C-alpha cells in the first residue's frame, strides 16, 4: 500500500462512531481536495479527535496507478484513493495527479 501526504483540517462529526474528519489532499496544480472518512483511516496513532488542534499532517492510503512528467520536468504520479479504503471527495473523485515526492510506497 502507498500513502500520500494529506492534512486533517477539521473534525466533522461525532456520528457515526468513531467520528468523521475532513482531510485535504493537494494535487500538483495546487488544488486542495477534501476527503471525508473515519479518523482511523488517516491516522493509526489516535491523534484525530474532536478536541484536537487542527490541522494535523496525516497519511492518506492510496494506490499508484500511473507515472509521468509535466512539461516543466516535474515528476508526477496519478494516485487512486479508491483502494484500499474507498476514500473519495463528496462528488466521487478518487484519482489525483500529485508530485512524486508526496507519495510513499511500502
């Protein structure tokens, strides 16, 4: 499994248990995409709670589905957040173009 750098920006709700957080993932064009899911999807250290001081840097689980370069020579990867955890934006987007340095593969 790979992960991409994200930032938990707020606690959304206590329900459904164990709560819901908003995490932003920034693509190669500087667009911040909001992803919503349970705190444990983004953080296994129990740092994301309703009383946490946000923002908090987190790892977003993803899968690398493509590689390439921009015209300026920046190496990029296309990632999907559909696998392994089914994370998506409110409008259902799951693929993002990000700088290769923001992705870590296990």
